C-alpha cells in the first residue's frame, strides 16, 4: 500500500511538472519537484523503501525528459545517498535546515546537469540564462522545499495511522471469529 502511495505521489508530481507548470509564467523555471520527495525519502524513510523509488523515478524521468539516459537516475541516486550519509552526522529536523538541504539538492542536481551537458555537448559554453535559472530555482527550493517535506510527512503519517487501524480491525475481527 505504501508503495502505491509513493508511486501515485511521484506520478502526480511528474505530471504537474511536465504538463502544467511550464505554461504558468511565474512557475516556468521552478526546480525539479521530485527533489523534495527524494529528500523526504532520504530523511524520513528507510533505505529499503527509498532506493527502489529513487531508481524508479530516475528511470521514469530519464524516459520523459529527452535528456541523455541516466542523467536523472544519477542525480537522484547521488542526492539520496548524500542525504542518507548526511543524516548519519546531522539531525535535519528544523525547517531552516530542511530549506538548506532542499536548496543544496537543487544545486547538486544543477551541477550534475551542467557537468553532463558540458562533457557531452559539442559547445562547452553555458547559455547566458543558466546562472539566473539556478539562482531562481534555489530560491524556490528555499521557500517551498519545507512545505513539500511537511506535506509528504503528514500524508505518510495519515496513511500509517489508517493502515494500523485496518490491521487492528482485521486482528479484532479474526479474534472474534475464533470464539
């Protein structure tokens, strides 16, 4: 059940990011909305739950984006591994630290993209607007990243509570049927 929630949330974010946001003037240069979800997985879920989803999301985004295959997969894996490694040293519970972590994730993904396009591209020069786009995306991440993390955590807690009630109901039902 939990994987259905994860996959559903991810597909909604992918659809929102690829079909709606590019056509809204204020939101056309927003960062990759899957970054806060991957950070959420790294901060609050186990490696067993997160790794499958990170690979799945990377594969889906690589197929949808038209970028060189493995670009999103690589950036998502590095981001997930980096978050898991960071949480062994630092407790990222405050909203300020969460803002910084999401902003760092956006910067990491942009650095991976810029590096890949510099290495693979025939023209090693970056477009003039690349710097301003990175700054705008980072500012968006600082402002909206913690909101996404709180939302994902709230939904996760509600689903966990619902699942516990369902399991408790089945246990009570099976115990009463044995009498």
